[in-house]
C-alpha cells in the first residue's frame, strides 16, 4: 500500500491466489482495475466477476467481499480516495462548467454500479495508479487521481440524497441505534440480546433487519469497526497486543486473523507500507 504524502489517497497493488476477503467496507471511495485473472465479489445483493481491464467502483461504506474466480487467482490495483477530496473535485468541476457547485451536505455523488467495462476509464485509472506509485510525485498522483475520479463519476455516477435524520422510518431509526451502539461498544463482548434490546426487536428479527439495512450482519459490522479502530491505534504507535485488547479482540492472533481477512495483509506489513509514502 502506498499513501500520497499529501494525504487522502492510498494505492494498493496486489495479487492473490488463495486469500478470501471477509465482508467489509471502506470509509473512502474505492476505485480499481483488475489487471489479471478473475476477481469475484458480492455487492448490492449480487455476485460479480471482474475480468482483466474491468473497473470496480465502491462507494463509501458499501459492503463487499472478494475472492478468486479461478485457480490462477487475480491481480488488481485499487485507489482509496477520501470523500472530502472527491466532493471538492466534483464541486470544482461543476464551477468550471459554469454551473453552481453543489455545496449541500444532503446531496452526494455515488456510483450506480460496482462493476463496469469502460476501457477509457480503465486507462485513466491505470495512469492514476502509475502516478501515485511514483515517489516524490504527490502532486502528479493527486492530479491523475482527480481526473480519473471525476471522469468515472461523470459517466457512472448519480446524485443521491441520503435519508435525513428527521425522515427515517421507524425501522431505519432502530437500525441506526444499533449501529451507533456497535460504534460505541466495539471493545465490548457485544451480544445479540444487547442489540435486540436497543432496537426493541427479537434476536432473530434484529439480525435479519440489520443485514437488510446495511448489507452485512451485525458481527461483520462490529469486526469492521474494530479493525478501523485498530488501524488508527497502530498508526499512533500502539503495540499490537495492547491494540488487540483495546479494540475488543481476544488476543493478538485474533486481531491478526481478522485484520488479514479484511485488509489482505498482516498488521505489521500494513503498517510498514502505509507509514512510508
């Protein structure tokens, strides 16, 4: 993994033959191109197969998994782009085009599909990947990433207004309470009963409703929150054993297994790669 020195963009070049990603999501936009093999993943209720040259487009917090489609495995490049950068780039594009930039926090651009065949978009992505990989060239990397993101959102995006807090139906309000509980109690040994109590539902109904609302089961969401907390603590210099205990894992090996399941590499390797732009 390689982050830009200026922040906001991280590059992952990887090839996997055996690894299977657990269901998870990213806080960033994630845009990538499959370089070789067949990459399969479940997203938005369907199974997708990305072939060499295909473009993968994940919105922030969009659940997905990942695995090989053939025994040969798959190779891909992925750029993880902070949403604030994307909103700024799209606002600048609107202003340059003579329109009024959309400054409303209630309207956000999203990709309409998680997988597209777009040779021109793939080329722009490959140019961005090459630029971000260059050392001492953060300016070039950000410029090429902006060009790729603006083009891809322009061709494959839509303007969507998320649910306002006052407009949530009762079911979504309950699930929002459950998610907030998981966010706040990630270090605890959370039970289904505790979540059902928060939502005022039966234990069986709770799990079904949460999965239907957020695209992943409560335990998968909790593991994702724990991994994000662990990443933040590791960046701050925390020892792996201490981070594991503070983030709700049984021990260091438990953290490592879950970390590899979501990130694709062990914590020490991830930290070494992300700490050296």
